[in-house]
């Protein structure tokens, strides 16, 4: 038994100290950004976003996530790319809300129709009047890091504000 324990310990030591590099094919295929600030007044930020959205004829995106969350960082990273910046700046007012360990700013989730934040990120899209347009899919973003860039882009492009022609 002692020999088996020593053998397992040696194997773990080798595994933990190996200098083998991860192949590029297994590296992250998405950008990341840490934009969730626990020191912000989230309620005030959301109120300001909704006011700005209404006055600029845009929808609002409220992303409830955390910097510890791989999927929250991935979605924020995509939003920081040039492709998404163009879509977002023309059609949305974007705010990030830090949810801690899914125990902070839960009142905001309730405000938009969810009793809790089950996964991060949870993403609410509101119309220009502040009504949630995606309540059914808002909590489904906890796999954002594994979603395809084009699928993410299409999802938000389909939620742009309806504008009437002059």
C-alpha cells in the first residue's frame, strides 16, 4: 500500500511540474475582458443606461456577470472587439453589473423578471422603453465562452431597436 501511495505521489508530482506547453489549437479562441466592477452603484448605472437608451432611441444591454467567471469575461471580450463595438455603439447602451458569487445586485435581476442569477453572465436586453425583450434567453449565457462569434453577433443583431423610416 505504501508503495502504491508513493507511486501515485510521484506521478502527480511529474504531472504538476511538467513543462509541456498547451498546443495553440487548445488555447482560448475568444477574447476576454474584466469589466465587472464591484465598487460601482449598479442600480444607478442601470437607471442611467435605461435613460440614455430611451433618449438615444437605442436598446439597453445589461450584462450581469463577474470577473471570476470565464464566460462573463468571454462575452465582455467579444463586446470589446471592433466588430461588436460597431453593432453595440449604433444600437445599444451597454452596462456591466457585478454579481459577486451570484449574491450581489440580485435586485436588478428581479427588476427585470428573474428571481435569481443562476448562471453568469445573465444578459438582459431592453427596448427603448425599458421592457425586457429576451427574458427567456437572458439566463442562458453561462456558456458564452464556447459560443461561436457569429452566433453571438446574430443574437444581438436580432435584438436591435425597431426604427421607423422618416
